C-alpha cells in the first residue's frame, strides 16, 4: 500500500513548482543549444563516440580500379568510412545518400569510402551498375579489417576527422540527406 499523501501548504507547493520549472528551463536551454559537433538524432541508428583508447587499424585494401587504398588518401578531408555488403538491405538503402555527400558538401572537404565485406568485385560492380551509385569501394575480402575496426553490424559508418582521428561510430541505416545530418557533418 502506498504511503499516505501529505498535505502541503500552498506556498510549499508553489515553491516546489517554481523550482521544478526553473530546473526544467535550465536543462532545456542546455539541450537546445548544442555545440557544432553534437550529433543529431539519427532515426534508429545507434551512435557512439569512438573509444579513445582504440586506434585505427592500418588501411591497405584493394579498390575496384586495382589501386590500394590507404589512410593518406583522405588527409585533410572528413572521411565517412562505411562498412557494407550488397546482401544487406539497410546498406543498400543508405548507400545513395551516403555516396552523394561529397558532391553535396564538397569533394575537397568530405570523402566516403565504402568498405565491402567479403564479396567479389564482380558482385559489387553488378550492384553499383544496377543502383547507379558512384562511390569509392575498397574490398575487405577476408573480413580482417572490418573485425580490427570493431564493426559488429551492417551498415556501420565511422566518422574520421581531417587529421585522421576517429570521432563517431554509427551502427545502422542513416538518411545522410536529412538537413540535420548535413548540418552536423558540415560542422565536423
């Protein structure tokens, strides 16, 4: 049985209400004025800061055009490192908006690298031709790079700043064309 309700004086009730309202107002103001790097809500995707103790794994993966992709190729640009597969419906759903980010925000400022998980170049080429998506693709044919980066779900995107420092890990599908997401990426 719950404890009996205590009767408060009107003054005590009013004071409690005013203090509660003041606290709510202060916390609302703090939440309503985010810093430029504060992430927006990503509609179901899981967003976590990159663990500070973890470093990036070495990047030496082959690309569709036969080159080897390394971290040096992205210095000076924000990199969205996306882990995906053609058999993954959320990966396919987000790929067009993700691939368009460099054109929207400036290729000199933002880069996207789609790391394909254990599929053949033939499978990936067929998907890209069917979908019309134009994105840089690197192949993790063994899955070793994906595992070393701590990826546990597809799609996963890691945001890496212009100095090569990982900032955020995003698990799940994101509509990268949303204005709130574009503002956030631009602020990074």
